[in-house]
């Protein structure tokens, strides 16, 4: 049998990677394979730009945030004719929002699929639920490791019961450790060793154990509590070592320096098993119930360790029938009582160890691997491939790799420079709030959707610039010289609206971050300005920002009323100007036209009114008839515009107009579910790559920037902020559309 496996893989330091390795090895042992490749091969998902030194069985590497890699991986698996593909699923290991890029891979597989869900969320977001349902629809079987996970899949995700199978988390068949020998190795021979293992983060609840220890060590002076593990990488990114330092302070405050030891390291599996054999009591003090699987808990049972745990879901099941003891979340007093009872009655510890060890024999990897083989054999017997008819022209292979290289070049510690001479920042022109707002929106999109780390570093620069440019009355200055001198008193309404859009997006998508707090402060200071807006694009941009704000603050009726008033203003403009031949808001089409119907789609989503949706659809159709009649996008040129009854200017075509069309068609699809909008969105995006009136790529593959537009003489070769940001936001929107393809197919 030839099997393909998808997941993370060593040497990447990841629990899923360790699981994948052990599963592959256990299946190889069952078959008697002396080497893994080519009968068993791995498609490894890598979170490193530099890559890992993967072993020979890793046949293909998917870079986490490159969607094309997922499509290429599917082609590789199909070409190499594996009999079954086994996917290890965890939302955080794949690219896109909640790991949605994995759907690009599994939707293209031509062989049976088995999915192991390492996480099943009780209250999933819309996209998390959709991902689980899509993976389950594609899979022959979905494997979970607990009865609670089965219950969730049935009741929350509506997965058919016959698709679900329980196979518990495997544990290593480690060599037999002589307990006293390993205790001596770790200097435990004269200690009572308590042990917690795993990546540190706030939800681990280590402080509960520390708070329980003072009473315990008063009576048992030989206690040593070992906390083994690095801080979680995502915690490091956001908060550094704040949690570990808090724990160290707590240890000192309670006088426990001689009783608590932090071993900051990622240990290999064999060393972990030695610790588990050597320890007296293993403790998992997690702070809430929402953990459906814990590999470390399974390892502890497999090693026959006495376990005390809070009652998270996996612990409730695995520690039942005397295999461990439970204490309530956050309850250090109860934990202290349990520890004192066990330490005063060592026979109880031995009984826990014996009961755990007996059950742990069922979890050894060869037995678990054998269960996966049986499931795979059954999948082969029942599988038949039905080709899927492609319904849109979306093709991830046509997208260049996403890069922020030119944006980084244009950005200094003040903000993003407004203009460029060719690909070089033009410092003489200084900065503007328009572009820094676009840059803030783009980097927020890049991090929210793709977790691109450079974007997180750039966002504070742009947000700080916006904060600096806000006036006391809530308006914004627009222009700043290179020496940081203000060049105007109040910016345009366009500038105001674009800033509100970026702030609203941050408020919606960074709800627990410091970025959210400052964005909310600036947004709140701007509230008095909304009622003063008169110009169409300022109103439209503000509506979009308000729509994002209201996704986060759903019950804010005052802000909802403000947004409705602005929507009514646009609707009144449309009703006044429209005719059978001219369905637009003014008697002229100028710049950034698509932003107006885009705002109406956002408003239709918030208010659910047919009147608003009708205006959005009609005005979109009209704009499309003006700009896409040639089979490709021809934005209204800025050399003359397009006045009712006149002729539409062909040049100069601007990137900002193209971005507007991409965003418009993407939103139109998400509201109407009409797949033709996705084709139009992709056609609009292809303007950047040469599908335009001059057949010239506007995007610069060498610099990662975007030329400023199409002129009658050819390309405007300057690569300023507006054009580059317009391209990058379009790119991110198209990537998001690959996700939307799946969302509404049910």
C-alpha cells in the first residue's frame, strides 16, 4: 500500500509534526518496511521561510502561506499515485484565514482522503465551521480522538455519523526505563517530582500549581515542580516572555525558588518519556475545558504516570475509571488538597500509576497505526473518483508570490513615502494620510489572512502616523513633509473615509490587540465628523469602515444610525441621477468609481434591505458595462474621465481603479453567491499582469512594486505607494476569493 501524509513534520518543532512522524513510523512497522520512501511519503507544511532540513521521506514541501504550493502538492500526490492520503488537521498549521488554504489541496485530490482532526472547536467561526464541513465532505473517514469530538462533529458541524471514527492518540513504544536510573539522571532520587510539559501560554494555568504549592511544601520539603518547555512561538511574537516572567515573579513572591524549576527547552520524545517515567505526579492545570485532544496527557498515561488535571474535555475521558484525578479550573486550594492527600498516602499514587499503565498499553503506536491501516484499506475498496467541474476562471498559478519588499523599501520610521522615481522612494514628496491608511489596511489584511510576520511589524508605523495626523475635531491632515512638517490643516473627505475604512478593519479583525485599542480611540474621536460628510467617495469609504466596526460592535445602534444616514445620502444621489441608460450616482465617472457600489454592498449586508442591494447590483452592472466590454478591464482614464453623453477617456488608467473593481466583485460574490462575479474579479486583477489595453504587465516582478498606471505612451514607470498598495490589496483579495469558492457551494 502506498500512502501520502499531509502535516507538519520533524525537524519542525510541532506537536502535529511529532504525531505525523509517529503515525508514519507505526504504519511502516506494521507493514515491515525497512525504509519509508517511496511507499510512505510526506507532504510537509513548513512555517519557515528558510526551510527545514527534512529527511528523505518528505517528498514535497508546502510553504505555509503560499497558496500555489497547496495546488502543486495536490498535483504531486495525484501524479505519484498514492492509494490513500492521510491529512493531519489543525487550523493553525495551514495558510489563509483559519488555515483555509488546505481546501485548495484536498479539493483537487483524485484519491481517497482520511482526515484526523486534532482540534474540534465548540464555538467555531463561520470559516472554521466551513473548513471542517468541507474536509469532512471530501474525506472517506474523519478521525477524532475522543467521544466529545464525535458529539461536536454530529451536533455542531452536522457530519454524518458513519463518517466519524475514534482512534485515540498514540503513545511511543519507548525502551524500558529503570525508574530509579532515570530519577537519578534528573536528580529526582531524593525528591518528590511534580511535572508539567508543553509550550507555555496563558491557558496552561501553571500559576494554579504554583499557588497550590506553599501549603504542600510546608509538610513535604522534598517537592520539586519541573515546568518543561519553551514559550509558544505565537505568544513570543505578541507578548514575548511576559507569561514566563509572571510565573517567575509568582514563584519568588511565594518563596518557592527552591521548589520550582523552569527548564526552557524543546526536548526530544525519548527524553520526554524519561521525564514521565521519572516523575511522581504529572499535572495539566489548563484553564478551560476547550481542549479536545492532549498528546502530552496521552503520553503520561502511556508511561504509567500518576496524573492530576483540570477537567478539560480530553482529560475527562482519558482519566476516567481511576486513571487519574481531576480538580476544578483555577482552584489551587482543591489542587493542594489532592496533592497533600496523595503525598500522605503514597499507595494512592501507585494505584494511579498501575491503572494508567494498564490502559496505556492500548495506546501504543503499533496498535494505533494498525487501526489507520484498516481504515485506509476500507477507503480503497469503496472509493471512486468523480471529476469536479471547475466553475470559475480563478487560477492560483497565475499569481506571483506575495511580497512586501517594495512596501518595506518605501517605509521609514515616519510612514510610507507617497511617491517614487521608478522603484526608488521620492523623499521630496513626503507622506500622505491617504497612503498610510491604505498601507495600514493592506498590512492588516496580510496579517489577518496570511499571518505574514513583516506586516505585523509595519502596522504600528502606519497607525502611529494616522494618530499623529488626527486633529482635535476628529478630522485628519493629509500631507506631511519629509522633515515631518504639516503641509495642510484638514485633508479631503476621501482621506477621512479611507482612514475610517482602515481603522474599522483593524477594530473588527484585531479585537484583543493593542492595535485595536488605538484604532478604537482614533475612530471614536472621528465620530463627530460623519454627520458632516457631503462628498460621494468620502461617504462611501466611511460606510465601508463603519460596516467593519459594526461587525465587532453589533449592538451599537447610534453608529448604525450614522451609517444608515450616510447610506441614504448615496441612495438619494443615485435616485436623482439614474436613468435607463445611466445608472450611476453622478453625471460623471471619475476616479475610484467602484468604491461607491462596494459601499452599497457593505450597507446591504448590514441593513439587509432590498432597496440598497438593488442599487449596488445595478450600479455594479453599469460600471462593468463601461469598463469591461472588451473582455478585459479598461478603467475610466483620468485624462478626461467619462461624462454622461460623452466619450470615456482611455488613458491614464490608475491602479486604484483596478483595486476597486477587484474588491467590488469579491464583495458582490460574497453577498449574492453569483459565481460570475468571481470571474469578473479575476479578470480585473489580471489587468496588473498584462491583460489590459496595452498588453503590458503593470506589476513589476523584479521589485515587487507596481507601476503607477497605463498612459497613451506606455507604462508610467514610477512605483509609488498608491499603485503598489492597490496591487497588494487586490492580490490578497484574489487569494481570499479562492476561499470563497468553497464557502457557498453547499
